[in-house]
């Protein structure tokens, strides 16, 4: 893929948009990429796909200059290693709850002695199957975007320290799980939720890190960008297909009814 990486775009001051790939369909991913999204998050956490299927989706996205990232299933180092090995331009790790977990995520992304990622660089898609081994560690340090999700009350209670962890590039707020953790699932207007959300935003800005979220409730995309978010991930292929199909069915039924003799 040509052009600057996601991290380089953010460093230059760009505010980016993106979508979610849940179907693991390369055709759906190609359509999403052709629509013009800056990036797409391939969702291993909630989607049904495998690492092999994720590679095919990345190929479809990259063909149309939509930069592929992956959300891992967990912070398990074995999962992180496999996600990195297939060569996304960024990775999101869900539900990081503490400073210790944040440090462990960073270490899982780095080879020794700085970390404990298993090393077989000559075999990886991430290195062009060995063609770019010599440059890979520099690329990881300078161009790869490491994102952790903040979506629990435990993380909020220590958010200032988590945001300061070296090696974490972006903190991405998960509002639905955060509201559930606060004991008020979906009650985004509650005082507890609003205070937690705004505390996260302040801490990330104060730490000089990048900030991201999904649009939800009264926090639409414009509000998020106004609040200093650098990345907004909006539509998912599954939801967009369902909504478009639903509208089409309603229009067809209405047309049939209107055309029927009275």
C-alpha cells in the first residue's frame, strides 16, 4: 500500500474516519473501501472470522487504499502475536483495565529485550515474508498504530496512569461496555457515565496521545471531533447492509400497497 501510514497521517494532524468489518467478506470489505473510508477495523473480537480470512479482507481493503487495522480478541500475548504477524497497519486491544495490562500489551508487541513477542520475522506476512525484515522493527516503532480500548470503571479509575504508558499510541473509548461496567447499560445520559467519558478524554489529551471512539447517542461524529477525537469508527458492514436492506423492503412494500387497487 502506498502513501503514509495511519500513524503518520495522525502525526501530520489529520482527523480520520473508519468503519468496522464484521462479516469477513472480502466483497463487503472491497465495497466499504471503495466508499472512501480512511481505515477499516477488522473485528476479530466480535466477528466470526479467522486470521486467514482477515488476511483476505486486508488484501481487499488495501487494493483500494483503505488502511486495514485489526481488533484482537483479547490482550492474550499469543493472540496479539498472531494478529501482528499477518501485517495490519494498526491493532486495537479490547478492555485494557490497568497500567499493568497496558504495559503487558506494549511488551507483547515488541521483540526482546524490550518485550516478549515471539520472533520469526522471516516467515511473516508483516515483513513481506522476509523481504523487509531489516526494516520491520523501525516500522513497528514509527508507523504501526497501537490502540487500547478503555471500557471499564477499573480503567477509568487509573486512566491518567494508563494514558501515560509509553508505547500506547491511541486510547479508544468503548461506550457500551463502559456504561455496563458502571452499572447503567446504555444509560449514556447518567452523571456517572458522562463524568467517566469526559475524564477519559481529558486524560488522553493531557498525555498527548491520540483519542478515538464510536459515535453513539448524543455523542455523534461531529461532537466527537469537536471534543478532540482523532479517529471516529462509525458504520459496520453488517449494520449498513441491514439498514439499507430494511429501507429497501419498506419502500417495496409501500410501493406494492400504493399500486394496489383501492
